[in-house]
C-alpha cells in the first residue's frame, strides 16, 4: 500500500492566511505528523514536499502517479468565512467508485474527530481541483477548519498533532491498513543450578532458583548458578 500525502501550498505560495497563521505551514505540520503516526501501519508513505518549498499542482500529481500510489490525500486549511471540516473528490465524469468509498470513509472519521470539539461537518463535496483531476489513484482533498476564523485558528495552532493523528487514523480506517505487528516477546532467561558440579534443575524464576538453592545451603560444598539461555 503506497500513500501520498500532499501538504497544500509551500514556498512563495502561502495559501490562505489569517490570525497570524499561514496555510502552507499548517498543512506541512499536519502531513508530517500524519506520516509519523502512519509508521504504525504497513504502508509506504510519501510526501509531495517535506519542507517549505514551492511544488506545482501538476508536479504533485505526477509524483503520486510515478510512485503508483494506491491513495492520495491533499491536506488544506479553509478560508473565506465559515467553520469546520469538509472534503473533496474530483467532480468530473468517471470518478472511480474507489474514490467515492475512500472519501466517504475518510470523511466520516475526520468529521467525527472534529465533532468532538464541536466543529461542524460541512459535508462531502466535489470540485475540479488539479491534484484530484490529474492523479490516477483514489484521491481526496481535506479542508481542515478555517484559518480566518478565530476559534478554528486557535484549535489549528494548538492541536496540529491531534489533527495529524486523526488524519492517520482516518486513512488507516478508510484504506484498511494493517498495524505493524509488535516484535515477539524476548525469550526468558533460564538458569541452571549446579550443586557440587551436578545440575539439580533449570529455572526461569528467581524464587524457584532460591528455593532450590536453599535446600542445599549448609550441606553443599559449592553451589553455582549458570545462565543457559538468553
Ligand atoms: Zn489550500
């Protein structure tokens, strides 16, 4: 599973601005945090930019196509009067059922996340955005709150990690990602107890070693405890 995250804007293109914030910085921060959280899942994650630089819309789509991505998510912050979350898929003919299902599942998770903080669900929408039109895989664009609305801006400034984590969770759910399996538990150390050169037992628990040894204390000439496995 290859996922391309697309932090909107960058470099000379600041995106929307408001309340002392620039969209390009917020989108990058969210994408980087989402990418970090996605390392808990079996997926290859690429970012269309990983610094404050300008990347054209076509370059973003081309990168996703070259990586043969399974899914593409463009991350943006809204502006222009309003509050809350909305998502977009391509408005043109022939948008795949996979894209519709992807938007639906992703949107539901994100809207539920924002609803916890009383931000409204502005709905699933369609638009003729270049990154949605030119990408060949299922593709969605998220508009995360309004940079020019004080309550939204305050939340964006304070909770980029939460938004990044929620984005990762929503992708994991929508794309049915498998968690990376945790490493097997380390083998337990095993010790053998030798009394006058003769093994009387092998034990993993310290209490069992002490119990075995105590029977020979006072009578044995030599008691040795040897580690026999990691
Ligand atoms: Zn934008």
